[in-house]
């Protein structure tokens, strides 16, 4: 008998429950199998791409920019490793609570940083800080903030600072040349960045290098013609002269006569290319190659060269400068003193405006223009320096007598210090014009003959009298070396005419005169310390720089060395009177 209160369970009820459980398990198994098949076969490509997007990265491999050295291998511009901090805005936004920490570490405003991140969520790359020191970037990376990464870059460093700033120029934050030789030879110096694919963890650390996509190609090194020893010397002396004479600016160029190489080029005021706050056009413009000015009496030797080339004049020709003035049209040109009948050497030594007027007006204008053009005036040199000016040399067909006379005194035409130095170098090479080069020249180029050897030898001999005891350029003399050169003093052009209170003081020349090795030009813009003539303020700078350079280069002396004595300063040094020079 069954116990009271119990019920019998039908066997069919158990079977039904078992089948239901088996069916649920079967459906679940089929679902899992289907999902596995879908993930492995159908969605595999999509999922792989999503995984790569989160952990696979293509990283740039920064290329090392080529080093710039002076002619002896001293580094002038090098690239140093730095790190930049960048973020993936989408990843960083997911950890927005970390933004204040990141802003504090980068010394950024947290609201500005949050705004930058949230407004660039459609991007995967956003720079936050460029060119940090590696140690500082490592501290940022050590914070472990998602979406924050660092990348290796290179920053240009200039060991010479101000000394070589104007010649070298500088690069921008992406290490591309922007000014100077950095720009002129950017295609040679710049390398080609490489790329590689890596796997990173969620903190941006590289777990695995997957593949090299493109190897980095470093830039080529560049060897300049600059002699850093002479560059330092020129910088020091020009800076001291500008400060002493209270000049607005100054430029100095030293060329190797035998090769056409630029051994030194400096300007004042100078700038330090390592300090990007100083990168303003008014400061970093290289006046020695891009700035033009009217050269005053330093232009007279090249008009004399035209006269010698014509055959009408030689070193024995006598010119009567009486009565000490010369009238052309309504303009009167004066000398400081009535020199009377003198030879051409005395015309140059005393910088006679009257004597030069006689010579210039006796020559065919086309001959003068041809001589000046062959010497490089009115055209850029072969240096390839970015932004170099061609100066101004009007075509001879536009010349009138008054204009010819003023040009013979260095007005009505414009030159750059580099052009003027090149012209003196051509005379020093006895008529052979060699290409101006900022790159080291291993063998002297043949050059092009533009003046007869006889003409240049006579002219160099005449220019030695300028530096003699009675000449306007006696302060350019160098103990032990014979110097040939010319002073120049010119009024500065202003709106509608010339200022009689502001001057350009110039000295250009070559040494040693028997076999010239160096040519140099010194320009001081508006000296205001009581002296303003080229023979007073520019000639001594030439003496110190070229004299020091000759000794550094071990150039043999070509003159007897006597005991030094004090040379009296002459108020007339630097050229004839400019009081009545006609305006061009």
C-alpha cells in the first residue's frame, strides 16, 4: 500500500525535462560553435584590424641631419637627440581623469589641454610638446597615462653660437633649413626618415618590433670653407669696433684670393641660433651677403682699373686737380686740399674726388660699365647664399656726366660687402675672377681672367700708397706685410637725398701685396663716437683681422718689420671731402 499523502510521478515527466535540458545544451553548444566559426572565419579580418589599431603602431625613425664643420673638421652645427610627447586623443579621452596630471607634468594649463584633446578626437596623433630633453620626456612617459607616447627626434645645436650664426642660419622645429647655409644645402644635409611597425602595450611600451617598413637614411655631412679661427678673430674685432665706435651695425668678409673661399663672414649685431627667441628677421639677416650700401671712395680703385685697361693711363700719368674743385653742370666736387698736379697713385692715396672726376669723364661709359660688370658688380656671386643681393649697377646707356662722376666716388650704385670683397680678391689675384665658395675647395679653380695682369699689378702698387704714412688708410698697415687697400666714407641715403650726419665707413684691401693671399672688406654703419671715416674706424679692424689671419695661416712676411710706433690720427683719413658730392 502507498503511504497516505504521496503522489506518483509519471515516467513521461522525467523524459520531458531531460529532453528540454538536452535541447538547451545543444542550442548553447551550437551557438558557441557558430560564434567561434564567425570569429575565426567571418570576422577575423575585422577583428585583426581592430587589434592592430589598438596595439600595432607604425613609428617614424628620425633621420640624423648631416653635421656641418669648418674646413679643418671643427663642428659648427650638430644634431642632438631629443624626444617629443604626443597623444592619441581618443585613448587619452577615455582616461580623462589623468589630464590634470599630464598638464602638470608638461606645465600646461589643464583646461587648455582638455580642450585640445576633446576637439581632436577624430585624430590619432597630436603633439603636446616638442624637443624635450630625453630625461624630461622619460618622466612624462613614466606616468603611465594611456594614450601618451614619446618619439625620438633631433634638434640642431650650434657650438659657435653668435660667432657663426649669420653664416649657418638655422633650422625649424622639424629640423628643416630656414636660413643661411642650412637652407642653401638643406637637400644635402637633410636625411630621409624611416618607418617600422611595432606592437605596443597599453602604456605605449614597445613589446615587439614587427617589421621594418623603410630604413632611415641619414643626411650627408658638409665641410665649409670657413676657418673657425679666423671667424672668431673677425667676430671679436668687429664686435669691439662696433661697440667702441657706437655704430649701428657692421659687416666683415675675408676671402682667400687663391681659391675664392669665404674664410670668415660676420655681422653685428649678431644672434645666437640656439635661442629661438632671437630668431627675428631684423637680427638674423646676413647683411654681408644681402645688405646693400653705397661704397663711397672704396669704389675708386675699380674706376682706375678701367682707366688703366683703356691704355690712356698708367702709373706715371699726371692729373692736374687744380684748383681743388671740379664743376659738372651745376654741381661742384671738392677735394679737402688743392693737390695740384699729381699721379694716379696720389689720387688714390689722397682719395681725390677731382682727380677721379677727370679720369671717369675721359673714359667711354661702356668701358667703365664692362670693367665693373666683369668684376662682379650688379650681379650675385656664385656663392649660392640664399637671399644674396645683386646690388645695383645701372646700364651704361642711362649714364650722364653727373652720374658718371658720382659713381666714380661710390654713389649712384650699390654693392654688398661680399661683392666688394670679391672685387678686391679679383684684383689681388691679378685679374683672375674665381668663384666665391662657402664650401672647402681642395684644389684652386682656374677662374676667369677679367683684367690684364699688368693692370692689376699697377693698381695693387698704387693701392699700397693708400696704406703708406701719408695715405688715408695708414691705420690698415700690418707689421711685416705690405698692404694694398682703399678707404671709403659715404653719406647714408635718406628720403629725397643724403644725410650729412650719418655715414658708412669702409675699408677694403688685400695682403700681402707682393703675392696677395687674403682679401677683406670692413663696413661700419653709422659710427657715432666722434670719428666716422673709413681710414679712422674701418682700417684698424682690417689691420687686426687680416694681420692675425696671415699669421694663423703662416703666410711669409713680405716687408721688413720695424719697431711699432704710434701713428697719429688724421681728421682727413678716409677720403676726400663729401660736402658737395652730387646726389645720384
